[in-house]
C-alpha cells in the first residue's frame, strides 16, 4: 500500500504513522504556571537526544479541531521548567486518566490519584509514584506551525535525576530493565509493556570494526534457512573464527550420522541447528557448526 501524505486526510494518516512509528516512550510531564497552578499530562512524541548536555525533546501537538495549545505548553511558556516522570505499568491507567481535557484550573494529580512530591531544582512537583523522575529546564520551544496537528517541540535539559532503589540491579549501580516495567505508546488505544518475557540483548560492536555480512563465506551468506538477523549475528565479529577441531556435541554427532550421505540434507540440518544456536545467542557454537559445513578455515 502506498500512502501519499499530501493527498491523505490528516485523521487517516495520523493513525498510520502512530501504528508504524512505535513503540514510543511516554513523557509524563508535570508543569506549573506563573500563578502556581499545576498540570500533569502525557506525551508520546518524546525521546533522549543528547548526553552532554543531557537533552530530551518532546512535542506538544496543537489540537486538531482548532489549533489551540495545551495547558502544558502554556505553562512552559510562563515557567520554563518541567518534570518528566517516567511511566511504568503500575501507573499506566492513572497516566491515561490524566490525559483528559480537564479545565485549566483542574489539578490532574488529584483527578488521577497521584501524589505530589517537591522537586529539588525546579518548581513543578514530581509524581511520587514514578520510579524515575527527571527535573528539567526548558531551553527552547520550537513551533512547527500554527495549524491543528502542528507540533511544538519542547527542548529541555535534564538537571537532576531521581531513581527508586527498587529498580536497581543487584550491584545497586544501574537500573535493571527487568525491574522497571516500562510502557510505551502504539497507535489507537494500544500500548506495550516491557518485562522479562520480552526483553532480549544484542551484542553491540565494540571499538573494533565487524566484518559485515558481505564478508561471510558464500555458503553461509546465501543460506535459505538463516535470516538476515542470523547473518548479522554471525557478521558481528572482527574476524571469521577458525575451525575448532575439538568442538562437538550430541546433536552435531546425530546430524553427521544420519545425513552424511546427502549433502543437501546435511546443509539444511546444520543451518537449522546453527539457527537454533543463534536464537540462544550462542554465536561461537553456531560459527563452528557452519564452518564444518563450509569446509573453510579462514
């Protein structure tokens, strides 16, 4: 399907974009106006964009029906400070409730059942229930237009970060992603939850340069069984490993015993076994299985 943005109604392609560009982290922003009125509202156009200085960006989109701005933006223009409370699964329903279009004088903390706690360096209060809070000063608000649906980019510098002890790893020196059940926004009414059942790790290239998929032996690179992800796992090494003559296991012995007389079946079985090993992130063993088939010691 081809969707030409300029020829498609905003309400229609908005849904396409929100489903396609996801999951999106949620900026749960608390702000305050010059009179001391507090606002609390979530925004899913949000991310970290710089380390030094530590900068986050989120977008407050003008209302589609009339192009008016939300209370969060109005507050920031009066008091350029914000606390970004990171939303997790334990508070996602309350967070959603706070997004109602309450009147400006309404305190969303009270409406959604959250507890205010004072920040250290900025005026807006923090959400006590949030396990991570970021105190920020707003550096700039960049308007992308005056029409309905136009984003107003809030560029903010993180001054102070609060992290609850219950989400730290066993060493107590970093956040354990298995303990912080983050939620993210999808399209429509859909969200997703990050927990131990859907977390996975990918070995990142270090300071050395990986060989890349193009440098894989052709018997591996042209496999009909290994996926692009599998090939990338294998190619994320600084050099092709040497065959380890001592490497063996029971399944490998079984494959050689039953498929040695049929080269095509042998290739399929060994590639399938390598795929299993790669699913377990056992790249070293997968390489040994594939090199035995490739017959290459390079």
